[in-house]
C-alpha cells in the first residue's frame, strides 16, 4: 500500500493543484512546485473559493427573483385556521425536488401561500438548485407577447430549464385559451422537474380562470399527477396587519377639555 506524499505543512499537493485548477488560477498552478510550501497559499485559496461561492450565491438569488419576503422562521403558524405545519416542514427537506414532484398551495388571499413559496425558492437556491420565481400574470403575459416561434421557444426555455419553477397567484386573474395552452406547455415540459404553484381557487374552479379553454382539464391533470397539495385556510393576515397599522396610527384618544 502506497501513501500519497504531502509537502511542507502536510497539505495534499494534488488536492491543492485541483483547487487551483477549479478556480482557474493557472498562473499559480504553473508555479506550484515553487510556492507549494508557502504557508499563506491554502489560506488564499480558501478566501478565493469562499468569495466566489458568495458571489455565485448572490447571482443565483438575484436570478431566482424571489423578491422580498418574511423569513420562514417568522411565519405566524397560529394565524391560519387550517395548515399542516409538519407537511410544510417536510417540504423544506426537498425530497419532492429529488422526485420531480410538484407542490400546490391552495387557499384564500393573505394566508401565507406566497411567503411559503418564496422561502422554498430561496432555500432551494441556497442548496445549489436553479430556481425561478414568477407570478402567473407576468410569465403568461411575457410568453403571449412573443411575436415569433423562435422567440417563444427561447422564453419557454427560461421557465422550463430551472430545477424548480414557482408560479405565484394562479387564479387571481382570468386568462384566455392561449394563456391556458402556454401554461399547459410549461407544466407538460417540466414533467420530470418540480413546479410550485400558489392559487386561491380550487381546481374545480380553474375552468373559470381559463374560460373556453379545452386544455384546462389536461393542465390540472398534469399538474396534480405527481403533486403534494397543501390547503391553507383562514382570514387574510395582510388585512390583519393593515388594521393593526391603522390602530397604531390612530393612537390613544386624548380626553376632551371641559369648557
């Protein structure tokens, strides 16, 4: 049995060379035999790796377009009347992503569907997955505007390629059959990749979201074929916060002076 030789402070020279190669630091790599024993070399490599990882994460978070959101740790679990916290916690282990399964959050406005979807998207980016977050209206409007087949295909790839696609607010607006066909095309092309959808409408009501569309049944069938559906029910938390802000602005009423 042979033992790999190390130099100087005991670091593996082959591993150091591989790290320099991965970083594209070919000038240092060309002189590795001269500087391999420099005590600062590994520290400098560590700094460069961490800085590049940080910049890469920043770029991927920006590309995901998650927007601003309340952290998962601050989610108010006591507010919804109905929510399966254990099921939601399980989603953050991302087994569904490994299986290519979909996730659908269903519930009325203001119960936290978007917040949970944004946190899922962000955590997926942290774990190294490619992610894109979009509203249904933004995505479908962008696709419908394409005036050439090649332009449409390029835009479709933008939403088909990521490991995780989050489509927010399906059901808040009505769409024509062209929009329904495009949404079906995306969901169908992503059959082996995970899609997260938030909606305020039960699937039985999607025919009202996409009236006169023949692809609605196929769209729902494709989406829920391999999906985890989480129902959330309750009053709007946004309305609650708005009422609290209103009360804070009003403040305590001063007693009237007697004349």
